[in-house]
C-alpha cells in the first residue's frame, strides 16, 4: 500500500488576518511569521499522519494497492468522493464504473470502500507494483467549512507561539495549549 497526497488544500483553514485579530495584533510587518505559524499548525494537525488523523481543507489523496481489496477502510477522513482505477494486463489505466463501488459511512467510524456484488475483479498489470489506484477527495470542504473548534484551536496555537517565541524557560512550555488540545480532542480520528 502506498498513500500520497496529490493535490494540497487551496487555502489554510485560518487566514493571517484571522490569526492576527485573535492575537490582537494590528500591524503588518509580521505577516510572514503569522503565515508560517499557521502553516506549522496545519502541518501538525492535517492529514493521516497529523494529530487529527484527518484532512482539514479539501485535498486529494491517492491510495495505491498491490491487489484488489474486498473492502478497505480508507486511511484519510472525512471522505468527500472516491474514484477507483486500475492498470489492466496491458498496463493501460482503466476506470471502475462508479456504480460498482459504494462508501459505508457509519457515525464515528472511518469510511469503508466496498465493491458492488456484481463487480468482477479484472486482471491487473503484473509489471506495476501498485496496479489498483483509489483517488480520494477528502476534508471538511473549503476553509469556511472547517469546524469552528479546529479553527479556534489553530488560532490558539498561533497565539501561543506568538507569545512564547524565543523564550527559554526552566518549566516546560507545551507546544499546544491545553485548551486547544481540548478543542481538538473530539475531532481526532481513532481507528
């Protein structure tokens, strides 16, 4: 199995202006620094390896498999749409009819991709190690669709880094404030 993000988010969940307003900053000479803090928060939280274990703003992922699965738990949440393709015996890419797949989405559970009972698994290319390709569009949608708790937690993280940059202390300063961790808790993906 190989998982690759093929299209990143079009925008960050929080804008520089939103983060600065939260921090009560009204000057423009640190916009690049605020943008870097937002990028850092996204990097810590976003995607299947981030703290949330889910995509935040709409993005596209490619899951490549060595063989046809019976049913498969998709590794990125929330799933907006799925398309399945494969390399046939001649190495040509073929699309699986959308009507031959369906997603099972139980509340609180990861989405599972299933194949219809009438689906016959075509022979696959022997020359490619990953002939089955599942393209997933994932995330909550656009930046405006991101849950408020995630956005607030990100602004709190930026505020924390803004206030504690370059500080040397003998008491440990948490990377993520506890109040932000509490806001993120309900959105963490648990497998």
